[in-house]
């Protein structure tokens, strides 16, 4: 699974800051985690 960081993202509940977006191997978003500083988790973009 890959994760990317977005300084801001529009989520169903509204705009959120410092969002980690987890993406499965098919490219589907599987979870979002707002209010997570960029260094909170290792992240990879792409494969």
C-alpha cells in the first residue's frame, strides 16, 4: 500500500489540513487521515 501527503484536501466532512491518503495497489483510496504532520508516517508516491 502507498501513502501520499496533502497539505490540504477536500474530504467528505470538508477541507482538512495535513492529510495522509492511503492508496491500494489498484490505485483506489482506502483511507484518509487528517491532522497528521508529514513526518508522522513514511510515505511513497508511485511504485
